[in-house]
């Protein structure tokens, strides 16, 4: 059987403290740390997806980039975004401004990735029900405007986290394989 190898860059987008790092940690290690280190620099984790089709095996390496505390520096965001094949756009369901900023992140991704890359919109911190300020309908409305799918997640409980990463992987593969 012949084996192909593919590598794709995926980025986490969204304001500081929406839960980007926690989502990656929950997905790759199935744990949640309440007191998080403030990472400086870009953290990278990898995920291998193996696909077999018609006698050909494809090893897909999804490289997940996490901007780690430098969200506010435009020049860093630009190199962070360049070459990304897909993105998870994250906001915090308990933070209205993180929701308003989604559009800016989206526009920047369009600009620096050079084309419409697959994206999903995630309303994170679903577990903080009593502090929620963005309703499901508002998340869906925004996703609709951006022409992406909407999911609510909790990096704390793990709710919809693997589902979201699997979904974006699927969308990237569909677009590129
Ligand atoms: P960022 O990488 O987007 O900057 P982090 O965000 O992953 O560092 O998360 C920021 C804070 O939100 C952290 O709390 C983290 O524990 C918390 N958090 C992330 N996701 C969730 C979630 O789904 N539910 C709840 N309840 N909290 C979440 P601290 O207190 O360390 O600042
Ligand atoms: Mg982070």
C-alpha cells in the first residue's frame, strides 16, 4: 500500500482568556487546569489522523497553533495566521466583547490566509450557565453571517470539545484532499 503524508496548520483564534489553550489541552490530554500558566510565544501540538482509501493510506498531521498571550500584537498575529488551513474561532459565552471581536478575527484570517479557509465558531465556557451573556441564537446568527457552523463548548467539562476538533479536521480534509 502506498502512503502519503500531509501536514496542515490549524490556528485557534479569539481574544485573550476565551479558553483557546484550555480547549487544546482538553482535546489533546483530556484534562482541565483551573490555574493556567500564561504562555509566552506560540505553543504547537500535533494530532495524527490516518485515512485509508482505495489502497492508499494518508497520514494527516494536524498541527495546532496556539497564540499564547500575544493576541494583541498585530505583527505576531499576521505570522501566526499565515499558511493556516483551518481555524477555530473562539469566544467566551460570558464575555460580550469577546463575541463582538469575532468578526475582527475572522476578517484578519481572511486577509492573512489568502482565501476562505474552513472555520468553526465556538461559544466556550458553556458550563458557566449562570454567567452567560450571549444566547445560543446570537451565536447561531453570527455563525450564519460568517457562513460557518456554530458549536457551544466547555473546555472545563469537555462538552463538544473533541467533536469540534474532529469537525474542523474533517472540513480541512474535505477542502484539501
Ligand atoms: P486563552 O488561551 O484563550 O487565553 P485560557 O484562554 O485557556 O488560558 O483560559 C482563560 C481562563 O478561562 C482560565 O481561567 C481557564 O481556566 C478558563 N476557562 C477556559 N475554558 C473554560 C471553560 O470552558 N469553562 C470555565 N468555567 N472556565 C474556562 P483562569 O482562572 O486560569 O484565568
Ligand atoms: Mg492561551
